């Protein structure tokens, strides 16, 4: 799949579907994102204890049960999960839905845990969506493994300014905030090596580190840049002007006011 876009053109990506308007990582959210104009969908892939791959962002059952249950998601079977999260799709169900109902839409599979690479590649091929799919993730080793098992599927290395929210902790905030600022400033210099280390063909950048310089450097290295999670139309417009190849949003309605 070609992730680079021509100047002035960008992908409209629904983050976990239209997750501001429907339960995230559900078939309902995926369909709604496309109905609202997205030409690409992002969803999370997480393994259960038996290896079943489901659409979930983390091990927090509260997220997929949408507040009705608590505890560990991964320790439960799919049958157990369906009792409290009936809308939770497996990866196979989501890909089958996209293959049957959304044939022209690009698919971004965000890998939340290493060790799923072979299973993800098999599922993508089983549903004949490999040509419009790509994977992303924070784990460079997982992306390298993906390059081995499915070299034809593009890979994007994800970078966040403060991935773990450490800067919000009062006791360490002053020190961490200074380090965070330094990370953003140095990113253009470090990005080519980070991409090479992960064998990534694209970068998925948090909007706080997606500067025009960083986007330019990524493009010079031959990598596309997709920016997350952008729910403000004015910010999205700035990022498109800076050359972003894709805008990942919870609320696809922001795209209605963007100029290209």
C-alpha cells in the first residue's frame, strides 16, 4: 500500500473508527467513520490468553465494556468477554466486515503487543486485504518481526511525546517536562535512525512532536507521516499545510472544514 500522498492530499483516518461518536474499536464505529468521509480506518489489535486477536487498546476491561465491567481483558476468553462487551469484534470479524462492506478503505492495524505478527499477517491475507493494509506500533522489535513475516505490508513506527503520561505526575513533572521538550526538539535529527531501526516505512507521530521539520525529514528519508490524535480542525489544517500524509482523528467531522 502506498502511504505517501501527493502535496495537498492527505488520508482521513478514523481513530478506532469514529470513536468520539460511537463505541471505539467496534464495527459500528468503523462504519460511521467511513460514512463521515474517512478513507482509512485505524484500529487496535490485542491478543487474548488463548491467542484470539480482538480490537482493543489495552488490557483494561473497562474500555471494551464501556464502563460496565472492570479487570483484565486478556485473562478472559472471548466467550466471557462477550457477556460484558457484546460489541467487541475479533480481528477476523473486523477484517471480514471491511472486506465485505468497506472495499475501498485503507486499514491501519495498531499492534498493542509483540508476538502477534504472524497471526496478524495470516488474518490480513486470509481476508484478502493485504494490499490496503499497514501496521503501526511503539515496539520496534515487533515491527522488525513484521518486516520478516510480511515484508509487503508497510510498517509505521509510532512516537509520542510522553507516551506513559509521566509528565502529569506532580512529583516528577518539572524534570520530565524539560526532558519531554528536549525529545521533541531533537526528533528531526533522530528520526531517520529510529525508522531504520524499526524497519519502518512510515512514522505515526503524536501531534505534539509533528513539527514541519520532523515531517520534512521523514519525507526526505522516504517515509510517510501520519499524525494522531487530532480532534481540532485548525490543528489538522496546520498539519496538512506542513505536509502530513494523514490525519488520525476520533471525530471525522473535523474534515468537513479543511481546505486542500
